[in-house]
C-alpha cells in the first residue's frame, strides 16, 4: 500500500497541491527559489571564476562594468569589483553563504523554540513561568537588536582575529537565538491543548516516558504552524544576516555573503560603480521576495478557516 | 481599571529589572573593566586597590544595586573606545535620532493612512493594486537596500539630495536641530523615507483591511440610506472606527523606528545613537552597549505602557464597570 507511486498520486490529489497549482504567483516564487538555491549550491561547479582565490585575481581586471556596457568584457558578465573579482561569481558564492546562514539559524531557532515550548507546556509551573517571561522580555525588543547584542557580547569575550574565524557560527547562533520565541509560544499552546486529551492521558497511564509522548504524540500536531513560521522566518533570517553583514558585524570580507558584498560595493557607489552593489542587492531582494511569497501561500493553504 | 494599570506597572518594572540584569552582567563580566581603565601593565597590587575602590570586590547583588542606582541617575561610566562619559556620548547623539524617527513616523502616517483609505474604498482600482504590490516589495526589501537604492537614484544619478550626514544644523542648548535650515531639511528627506517605508506599508495594509471590513457593516449602509455625503461616510464614520488598531500599531512601531534607525543611520552616516551602538558593537565597547540596552528597554516599556493606557481613552467599551471582563 505504501508504495512510492501511491504516495505520489495521493500528493498530486491533495488540497495543498491543488492550491499550489492554482496560484501562478506561488509557482513562479517556487521556481525562483529552487533556481537560486540550485545555482548557489552548485556555485563551485558552475561559477565562471573562483573569486576568493587571490592567485586568479588581477588588479588590471578591476572595476570593469557589466559586459553589455562600454568597456565591458564577456569574461565578467556582471562586471568586476575594485580587486578584479568577478561580480557574478561573488554573488553565487555569497548567495550560498546567505542561504547557509539563513537555513542554519532557522533550524537553531526551531529546535530551541520547539524544545523550550514542549518543556514549558508539559512541565508547567515555575519552569513555564520563567521560560515565558524570558520570551516576553525578548519580544519587547526587535530581533535584530537581540542578534546585534549577542554578536557584541561574543566580540567582548574573544579576540578580533579569533572572531573572524568563527564569525559564521557566531552569526548563526545570534540570529537563531533571536527568533525562538514564536515557535516556543505556538508549541506551548498546542501542548496545553493536547495534554488534557484522553489519548495523552492513556499514553501516560501505560507508562510511556514524557519525552516519547511529546515527540510522538504532541509534536505531530504542531508541524503545520511550525512549518509556516519557519518559512516566514527564513526570509527574516536572510534579511537579518544581510543587515548584520552590511553593518559590518556579520560575515567578514574574506567570507562575503550578499550583505557583505553590498557593504563593500556601497563604498564605491558614490563614484558611480553601481553594479558592484546593485546586482547582489537585486539577488537578495528576489530571494527574500520569493521565500516570503511561498511563506504567505503556505500560511493560507494550511489555514483551515480560509479553505 | 486601576488594577489593570497597577498590574501593567508591575510588569513593566519587572521587564526593566531583567534588562538591567542583562546590562549589569554585560558591564561586569564581559571584558575586564580594570584592564580597560588602566591597561595591561599595571602591577597587581595597584589593580587590587582600584578594584576595592570601585566596589568590584562587593558581592554581586550589592554591585547590581549600585549599578541600577547609577543607571537611574544616568551614570554608565566611561566608554572603552573614546574614554568619554557614556551619558554625554548618548545625549549628544539623541537629537539626531529623535528628529529622524519623528520625520519617519510623520511620513509613514501621512502617506500610509491615505493610501490605505483609498485602497480600502476602491480595492479593485489599478492604483490600489499598485499600492499592494509596492507594499509587498516594501516588506521584502531590507531597509539598508532601500536606502542604497534611494542614494543611487537621488544623490548619485540625479544629484537632487545629499546622501550622508545631517547637513546644516543649529544648536539650542544641548539640542541640535535640522529643522531651521533648508539644507538641514533636505538632508532629512532620504533617511526619513528609508526608515519610514516599512512602517508605511504596515499602516497601509492595516488601514486597508480595516476599511474593507468597516465598509461592509450595517451602520455604513444605514449612513448611506440617511443620504450622508460620501465624504462624511468615508471619513466621519468609517475611518474613525479604523483608528483604534492604527494607534496601537503606530505606537508600538515608534519604538521599532528608534531601534531600526541604527540601520538607516549607518547607510546615511547619520550621527545618531544607533550609529554609536553599531560602533560600540564593533569595538566591544561594553559600557555604551549596556547603556543603549537600558535606554531602549526603558523606551519600549514606556511606549507599551502608554499604548495600553490609550486603549482606555480611545475605546469607551473598556471604561467603567465593564472593565472586569477578564473575570468572565
């Protein structure tokens, strides 16, 4: 019964697939997202240059405009920056880093939020009160401020050089820690509802461990809402990473994400070299817009009230 | 109502104490205050004496109480980076941030509400669809990117407006203002649009959905039956009833404006508190970070409190004996 084809045909028959197919905008958004992800993760194979290998760079290639403009060169389709790095290849590698940070920090905040929400709802009492008050205080501040603060604290604890080496993990941790509250609240609410139901009481009576009850019986009830929060937060996390890197407290210029590329290009904007900033910016905007459209669609598709 | 206000006050104080605790831990345990004051080479005995004098050998709770006491008087010590008093650094830069946030809020309200009303009244009109598309882009584009694109268009290509700094300012006491000269006002335009755009889209979407809902209600139909003019119906009856959530959201967003000003300030090299905070993060300048955290915490708590109290002013249903609704 559980053969691959029957699963596929059931999926093709489902409401969600139908609602996906009938929304042209969502299909375009999904296609753009998949395309960007594919290009980003295949960048070592398909990028025309390796922009961060100093031996392949030549300063005489510096500040070339995009190929279709005067003085352009088709070896560098979107032009080069002041170091002679190919903008197109930088964008490919940069998108990969932005996506890695975005996905990893969403996973961090999801795991943290789900486990704190489960514990808070299931244990209750003082534990619940402490976790939820911390959540309240954190919600008082915008997430970007929390992430900045965590980043600043880590900088205070370790040396600058050491910080550059672990910048990727610092920024994933900082963004991850600043977005957990929404998951925790959703999961906690659902745990409170499920906890009093008879099947959970039955599971307790037959002596299943609390961890098993939570993971096997309570968690499946929240996959929908958690998935929606995760998709919407992916867009936010990518924006947060780009903003932190733009502010100069994210990824260093030896390891540039889209935000770092925009910051580096911004220094040359005044003298008219717009392509170094604009192309990474357009890529970032397209990625976030596509992910947000997918998130909006998923929220509506999984909302039973709107069906 | 009094019980509600008291409960909110207690909550606010608890939030502030928590923020104070975080600031205190930053201040005391991240980085070494002694080394940052006298340098690495000072003999151990001298360091110990200084530690005793500054009260760093007291127990942690005593130090915490001292810290809160100093914070309440606005004393946060010296910046690690510039060795100036932190409160003076912040006070010098406060007017720039407040003026920028004020202009951004005015822009968001006075453009966002009319756009929302219009697209709520005529949802099928092409300009309403355009507003919707623009608002989707406004939500998806990061603030700093909007700022950069505005600079590229209006400063680099068209040369219409300045792209960095406050331009010309005049000083009144400790307050420096942009509002007295044409150059100063020009410098405000691009940063205010950048900072206010996200709030504008938020307000527009909110007013639009509220208007759509209100226009379907019976009392609007009845107002039409009474033969009132469109103007009286749209603004006197419909808009007035959408304003409760708008006040709430705008109030709560005011805090975010001041916090998000840090991104806009970096893009436009605007010498405000946010830029100071970014520099302090880059240099791990803990006293400035702790002070900024306390300041923003206080601001957010105050705004939340005022917005909660505004509910009572705006919505008559919450006043009087019906307040005990929580008990039902």
